[in-house]
C-alpha cells in the first residue's frame, strides 16, 4: 500500500507484514466469567533444555499482546470491513446508550455527503453512532463509583495478570526439578515503588477501585467497540503510546493504517492519530475501525484545519462540533490543552524554545488575539458533558511543556500543571476519566520533581509523558535520549510513555522508525516495571536469561521484544542453522565460553547427586582437580 | 581494507571514512604553559541567526575531541608509520626511565623473530621499549603524590574546561545583545551530584590532587607516547570506552584498526582491544601505534591462548611475561580479575547465568583445578611492581559480575567488589593507578546500591561500568537497555561507561554497531554530566536548542553527536537544500509551526522596543489583538 501514491478505498489491503504470526508464538484467549470475555495473550513456546544442561521442559510463557486479531490466523482480516465489535454487547447490555439516527456533528454530516472524498472513505461501517441516553453517564469511572464491575474491568484484570499463576504451576509439573524451577523462574528483586500500591494479583475489584479513585483510566469510547480494554495507571503495567499521522507535507491514509497495524504488532498499547493533512476525518475513520487499541487525538488540530490555520478564528462552537464529530467516530481519548491559560503565556517569553506544543501554541495565540481566557478553560464543564456521553477520556495536554533542557521545570510549565490538577477535580466531579500529559525535555536530575508535583497537583491521576528527553545534543537518536528519561519517569510512577522515534525533530517517522520507537519504549516500560517491582515482571527476563545460558538461541530470539532483529544480528556472523544449536557464539568462538565453564561445574554437581553449592564446596577438595582437568579437554583447540 | 580477506602490512591504509573532517568543524589546539602542550578541541562554527529572529552572530562552540590527528587536515596519516610520539619529550624530561636494549618478554622476542607473521607485523616502530630506571616509580599517581604537576595533568586541565570562558567571552562581544546572550547560553540547571566535588574550573592543581587522592586516573603507559592525555574520575567529564577485537571466528587486523579509528572519530575516550584470535600480539601493536586514546586489554585472554585454552595450565610466570610483553607495547590499562577468589566461586552455583565474564570464568576454573587461591590475588604486589615500571593502570575486573537481572547484586558480585576495594589499597600503597570495573545486568532500582558500595569499598577509586543493562528482554537493543543504566550510574558517580553495542549477546560488532554504541554512550555520558551539574555541560544543549528554535537546520545537525545521521533523516522527507533554510519542518509543514508563533510574539516585542515579557503583558491589552490578527496572515493556507 505504501507504493500506492493515491489512496483508494477500493484497493485498500492490510499490510502483509502486520499479519504474520510471531515466531513460535500462538494467540490464546483466556476466558473470563462469561464466554464473551476472551482475553488475548501471546504464548511463546520454548524448546527443552539440552540434555547436557539438565534436559528439563520449559513451559511456554505468556506475554501481553496488543496486536489484536491481526496475529490470529483464525481471524479474517479485511481492513475495508474493520474489526469485529467485541464490546458491542457489553455496551448494549448496560442499556444506558442509544443508537442515534445519524451523525450529530455538522462537519461529520458534511463530510459524509462530500462526493470528492467518496473514493477514499472507509466503506465498512454499517451502524450509526451511539450516545448516552439523556441524563445518563456512560464512563467507566461512573460505573466504578457505583460499585459496578464492568466486563471491561474484568477483562483488564485477566490481561494484567498474564497467566502468571498458570505459568508457575506449569513449571511445578515440568518434571522432577519442578519445584526448584518454579522457585527459580518466579524469583524477582524487590522493587522501589515510590508510593505505588501494586497488589500481588490484579482482581476485577482492584481495577474498579482504581478507576473509581481516578488513579487509572480505561480509554474506550462506546463508539469504538472494536477496542480491547486496557488500563493506564501507576499500579498497573506501564503502557506506551505510538504517535502516527500524516502532515500537509507527507504520507497517505494507507501509510497511516499500515503504521497503526505495525505499531500494535510490536507492542503499542494506544495509538494517537496526529494527522494534520487534508483528510484528517477520513484517515481517522480508517484507523479507528481497524484498531484494537484505544485511539487518541488532538481535536484542536482538526479545528485549526477548519479555520484554514487561523488560530484566532477558532470558536467554542466549532471546537464543540469537532469534539462531537470525533466522539461519534470513536476516539477514546482527547488531548485538550485547557491548561494554557492567558496569564501563563507571558511566562514563556524568556524561554530558549518558546512554546513547542502545537496545541499549546494555537491556544496561546488565540488567548493573545482575543485577550480572553482560553475557551477550553472557560467551557471545560461543557466539554465534560460531551466526554461522559461517549466515555471519552481526557488527556489534559501540556501545552507549555519545555522544548529544550534549558526550559525544563520552569514557571510556565509548572503553572500549567497546577491548572491541570484543578481541571482534574472538575472532570472527576463529572465522573469523567482523566490522564495528564507531561514533558518533554528534562535533564535527569529534574525528572523526579516532575513526577512528584504531578502526583501532588493532580491527585495521582495517571501521568502520560513524552520521553522526557534527557539531553538535546543527539538529533537522530532521540528515541534513546528520551528512552532514558522514559524508563526513569516510568519507575517513579508514570503510567504511560509516549514514544519518541529516531526521526524526532527531523522528519515524520516511517514504518522502521515506528518500530524502533516502539521497541525502545517497550524496553523502557519494562525496565520501569522491574524497577517498581511489578509482580511477575521478571518472568520474561528470567526465561530469556535461562535460554541464553543454555544456548537455546531460537528461544532467546523468540522471547525477546524483536525476534526478527535478534535473529538477523546473530546470523550476520554465524548464519548456519547449526550455529543456533551450538553451545557457543561468535563472540568467544567454539573453544572458549564462560557460560560453558559454569555449566561444567553444574554438570559435575549433578553427577555427584549434590546441590550445586555443595558440589562446588566439594569441588574445592582434591576430587575437583580431577574433574576440572578431565572436563578441560573440551577446550583444546582443534 | 575491510574487503581485503588477508591482511598484509604492505597494503595497510587508513580507513578513508575516519579521516574526513566533520562538517563545519575545525581542529584547534589550545596551547598550555609551554609550546609542546597543544590540547586538541573541535570548534564547530555556526551561521548567524536569521534576521527575522534577531540576526545575531553565533560564535563557534568547542567540544571534546577524541579523534586525534585523524581529523586534522594538516596531519600526515599513514597507519604503517603510526602517530607522532607527542609525549616522548615529557617522558624523557623526567629522566626516570630508560630505553631498553630490546623486548624484555620472552614471548615478545619470540614473536618479533617469527617469520610467519612478518608480513602482517606493524613496520613503523623504530624505538625500543622504555622502563622505569631501577628503583623509580613512573606513575602519574607517584608524581602527583610528590606534588608534581606533569605536562599530562596540565594538558588534561585545559582539555576538560573546553574553552568555556573563551566561548562565553565571545558571546559578550557578539553584538548589542552580547550580555544577554552570554547569560542565556551559559545558564545551566543545578545538578544533583551525590557527593561529587566538581569545581567550577579544572586547574592543573585540581587534576594533580585528584590523581594523588586516587579519585581519578590518567591511563598513559610510557610506551604509548602517541596518546593524548585524558582523565577518568567522578569529578571530571564522564568518559566512555569502546570494545573492539577479533575472535577465533571472525575479523582481521585491518578491520580492528578501522574500528578503532572509527570509534575515536565518534567519541570513544578509550578503546579496549579484546582480541582472542590468532594474532593478538600483532593486532595490538597496530592498534596502539595508531591510537591517540588509551588502550586497555585483558591480558588473561592472551595468556589463555598461550596455553591453548587450558585454563588450568596458566601459571604466574607466563602471565607475568604476558604483562611485560603488553606493557612494553604500550597498553595503558590492564583488566585484572584479581578479585575472583577461590571462596567466591561456590557463591555462583545457584545463579541463573553463572559466571559470564570470560576472565572471571578462566580464573574460577584455575582456582578449582588447583584448589588454590588465584595467582592474580597472591601475586598482586608483584603485578604492582610491573605496573609502576611502565605506568600501566589497573582496571580491576569484575569477574563475578551478574550476567542477568536475576543475578544482580548477589553475594558473589558484592564479595568480589569488597576484595577489589582491598586490592585498591594495595595498589595505592605502590602509587599505582586503579579503576574498578562494574556490572553488567542490574535493574534500575538496584543500580544505586552498586554505586554506593563501590564508593564505600573502593574509597572513590573511579568506577568503570559495562552498562548496566536494565532488562534482559531486548536482544538486538542492548545498547539501549544498557544506555539507560549507563546514564543512571554515570549520574550517581561512575567515571567511565563501557559501551554496549546492538550486537551484544548476538555477535561481534561491525563498524555500524561500533558507531551506534559510541553515540548511545556519548549521549548517556552527557545526560549524566548534565544531571551531575558538570560546569558548562549545558552549553552544547543550549546552542543546539537555539539553532533548533531559529530553524538553523545545518547548525542543528552539526552541533549534534552525529551530523551525518541527522542530515540524512531530515533529507528523507525534505531533501532540498532550500528546506534547510526553511522556517518549518516536515512534521508540521510550512503553514503551521509552534516555534514560529513564539517568534512572532518576540518579533512584536522587539518592534515595540520592549522586553519580551513586557511585550507579552502589553500583548494582553487591546493592541495585541491587532498585532496577532495581522501577523496571523502568514498562516493562511495557499
């Protein structure tokens, strides 16, 4: 599809690269309390330990799977039809929403009737939008505060636990060494949680209580029933977001759909469509209908298109119409820069890089032009009314975030953060879900202050940060400058990390950049989970390390975040298949390997029927000399 | 040279990619107190600020330059001759060393006489090795403790300050806005130093005192007079090391020399030659003679080659001969795994990944085979005698470092660290310079403990860590999993970070991997410098951010760590030269840009003759409406 210069609906096909199964992986579904709760996971099978290392079975491990039906060989994928509406029945059963006769927004109706875009419109939606019945509030927060555990909450509780108990149980039954293995593979270092309260097991009730408390959100618009529920909160696994979207300068609808399916294949938990080009509305429809993950947008971008880029011509009415337009398409969270207040704009004048948020600068300009308080701020409660009619979550935008190390943690940024805290309380009054966006560019020693102030000002509403970048001197490598900051702030308590790609500051990411950004942020989020002591987080590290030690090369590749690249790198030096069962690698060569020496010591222990430690103590006695001397023959050079 | 399957001395040529000047960069030399002290720096020139942004001059900035004569267009580079011996006179002037009649080591003499390797030997060395005169100690630590400031120390003091004062002075004279600019560009956030004591300016006396105290080292063997002095210590700029070296499986001498010149081009402060193949001795000679940075080795690797891989056949005598062989070639620091003591070996039996250090496992095997304490430990004072006769620094190896998250901070690792602390005191008794190697694989929350215990046990001897990797689940991305750990431990006080390349655990790095590893570690080290509050560290971030804000694309590329990649990424979407002077980028397109809006506000201020802040306050009055409305025209879509 990338090669197609003009996107035509009739020719739209799924990106073949996005639907191939991952190696040695199987899509499984864990059933909840009713058969319509089917929670996807990826099961990675492993080979047995070679007999020279003990020969035990290595049961499959389960990893979080964001890829939706795309990696399920039983799913019929046709992006012209979109994904099945798996949540439709749950929404329907609640009996608090109604199908509308048609689109409520003027712009939506206009576009639907526009013959010029007919050939590129998504053809597969055969339902009208839903909205809360009059007087009803359909947010997950509202249900949670009523004490209701929704199917979405139960789904999430299963998803977050990742079948950890089943995995450990399977280890116990893996052979005579089962108990030892179960202990070994589930062992984990205590975390440093900085005030997080992560339970040993995630129950549906815990999910409910966190949502009710506002400490987590489930972004799932009733008009995006295709989405698989997921949760964002400091007491859950750290999530990552991938930004996609075309601009006036580059890329087509097809490319953006491809980026979305590519991003979720590698682990994107949510996707933001930041398109600013001509076909924002149509692009978004294609993405939402085909996305199993929540979709976020920045509605002010589209509003600006509607006034031909003239910020001062923005009005509350047309912004309101845009919110409804997008809410009825199914956007799951809106970035709203309601904290960019008129009095904060002058605070940016002495900055090195001024206002770098697009949304922030639009609103700053509007405020100055009208010498009025931002309409997003003054109409905030009306926005809440819209949000709760569709269950769209707020992502309160950091329009005054620093765009350089120089500007980090300044008065403008922190003043806005405080306002976001006040707005959080307003949203919560309406039972509307909220997360808070964060910077940006922050040197390491100032990251903690960001987190601490956010927790304080915003009463633990989930923090959602872009990086932060920890230095400005590495354009081309900002996935890494920011991955450092992301891992750090994730550890401190940030709930979702917005990825940064290698192209940041230089150009729009292509598919390769999207993958590089995703993998970098997956590893940063995982490093944060380990550091917080998230229960079970170390299972995958342990499994991969065991495979590495036992020279199970294929398992080492497959247990990693990017099996393709690991295999490719290995094969550059040792391309033969036989090398993948070899007990050595290209770094030390076949004749000398430190891991092999350790194994020799263990083998000796096993032969003697001793525990490793006792064997080694005995190994210090005379007998060990013989053992090592004979074992040493394998190191003779040929 | 890479394409040459058989390396022949007669055909050896420098890698052309390594000698091209970097864009808009000029090699300068800052003279010290005598004309033979010529300290290299890279001066990066910048274009003027566009008139629409104020039109001021942007004086050149100075960055640390590890590339040696290779990037000096006036230097004649012939790798068959090697680099000039810039320190020869200083060494000579001290009158405490003597030129030996020939090589002292038996192995060195044997190889020199070996006709089989004649065709690949380095041909350009026309001097014999030097050694301390009887009874003399020629270490920089010894001089420092006598109160002597050596030319090496003065050189380093100039190097570490990076002409910061001259740069700020040049800003002051850059025009009517000079004072404002000087203040703006030199502003920096306070650091969090965790007990470091970094002065505002590095004086020669400060260098001396840190060396005397053992808190920093200058690795420069008297037989490597080609080296440009540099310092490793927590109160100086954080340094990085690049590992190169062939193995039995891959790569030739030529490729390794290319990797060295490539590594220093991108910022490697030291290089370790970890070759384990057939021509370790000859490879090393080529590398040292052509290296302007200190070279480290792990002598036990070569010793093991000499006994055909049979660890138990290692003896003190042949190890001693190896140390002398390498010391007379000019190796600047030796990794010696003297902390792998017999009683610690059993502590590794219950590990997930056993002993992963090659040196560590060799010594563990030797200890078990002989049921004796390690000869490195029992002969440690004799090793000190050799070190001080050539001024080779210890890099006390962490042979029991964890090879997985599971094994982090365990008893084996921390017991060894304590022993390294004891050995530090022994080395210091001999005035021998010492740094301490550290892990490895450590989750984020356990990194601080590593640093704190190292500082305590080893009395602030410089810490030199590999990563650490903060998770095991991303093979193919371990430059990033470890870059996170490296930035963090650098912030806490680690003096040098050993890079990890994307090929870690999978294969030997090629040139691309070397560069990716170097840049990742340069940015991690710099992030650490910023976080510690190293004086002047933020200058480069500030300069790059200013260039970014002013759409000086070329300056933005050139001020970064990798101008080539930044330019390439930019050109993927906007390849035309005109795009590089455009006031927009591909992300937002020509019609809308947040930075441009900020600039409009500033322009308005300038026109009114007001400060930015006053203008903005005024901008909230009625007049501002007109301004913004008229200025807004530039956003009209064409």
